[in-house]
C-alpha cells in the first residue's frame, strides 16, 4: 500500500496505419506507425483528481483506455496500487484490478445498452464480479446505487431511451460504482451535456468522491471544468506531456507556450483588457510529427534548437515543463 494509487512510467502505444500490403508493394512505401501516446509518466495519489487537458487528437482518450486495460501498451508500465498491469496476462489475474478501476464514457447515449432495463445495466458489474449472489440483495443494492446518483428505484424498470442525457450519465455513474471501485477514469463525462446539466454532474462527482474516497483521472478539453474539479493537471500535446503542475499553479503561472495558448481561449469575464495570443496553426499530422519540439510550428518563441531537439520534462519552480524556451528563460511573464 502506497499513497500513490496509480503510477504510469514512460507509457507508449503505437497503431499501425500502413496501407494494405499489396498497395505498399506496388508503391514502394513502408509501414507507418501512429504514436498516440509517447513516453508519458505521472502518478495520482489516493483521493486526488488528476486532469488531462489538450486539444482533440492529443492522446487523452487513448491514455484513458490504456489505464482501464482496453488497450495494451507498446512500452512502459501502469501500476495500480503497486500491481504492474503488464505482468497480468489472464482474465482471472486482471479481474480483481478491473473491479477496482472503472470508466465513465463521454457519450451517455452510446454507452448504455438500449435493450436492457436500467436495473439490469447497473446490476451487471455486481453479477460479473460476483459481489452478491442473492437477487433480493442485488435489487436492494441497485436501488441504493440509483439513490446515490439522485434517481428513484422505480427508474430501474425503465429503458435508457426514456431518460435525458444528464439522467443517462447518472445511470453510467451508478453502473461504474456498482463494482465498488477505488479509481474512476472519466473521459469527458460532461462534454455531450447542456451547461446547466454539466454543473449538476460535476457537483455529483465531487460529492461522491468526498463520501466514497474515490480517486479520479479526469479527461477534458474544457479548462473551466478542469479548474473546478482537479487537484493536479497534465497538459498533453501530440501524445506527450508538455506541462505538469498543481491546478492553482498552472492557472496562475503557466510555463509552456501551449498551456498559455489554451488559457488564452478562456473568456475574460473580468474584462482585464490583457492582450491575448490568438490560437495559431493546426495540430500536426501525428503520423508524421514535426522534428524537435512538436509544438514549434505553432510557437512564437521557437528557435533552431526547438526545431532540431526534442525537449524533455524538466522542473521549473513548482511545475514540470517540456520547453527549451522555459529552460533558457526566454519566455515573458504570463499576466492574468
């Protein structure tokens, strides 16, 4: 038992996106590999919420699926409470870990079986992991879980199509809690919901964390949501972490130019009049990433070193940043 529930070390996964063999033979081209996650390392303490943020396509959701075991990494390792998942081969060995780690998906409309009643959806993890065997006790447990997410026991007799998006996400949360997990991976759980419903779901997740002692990996591209729910933040760009810091530190004193660009997209409600750096360029093709720092084609502070040498995460005060300009002290102060 350690204070760190999740530890990820140099995690990587690549996907073969090569053309068919005959096409490659006729055109004389080789195999092509997409590095969706490339050497990511971080840890999450018990009871903490660690957030991953970045633009679409940066590898956040792929990393989430690696953590819950839907993908197997090409390199590196994932440890849950000191257990290295790479060493677990059989379903019997993985079952205890999978019970402790659950995932809530982005789309509440696609993540629930439309042919099952809600009661059976929520009871499935209980039956799969054989937590209870008596049907009367299973029914009572399902009623309790529905109550924890502010749904009524009678809702268990309905089908998913009879609920709104926010209610469906509550059902997904109840299903995730059914196996009595310690760790939840939340893959943009509010992005498909209305703003008012988003706030309700986020408040519910924070309340459940306090009452049940849960640990979260929270994935989002919404910085306002990240600020509200997280303790620490990792900023991803093209499969790599470019900055890692406590939430308050990152929002007050962002180091990496990419983090600053993301923060400049948050509306200035206080109307400070601060000049903002507009979002420039597009995310490069991950199959053929730029040399050196992957962010250099979009970075106003890039120089020849940035174009030729890939930076590594280094300590800068209370943060970690992967940027030559930060290391060399070439960045101006960030004024909020």
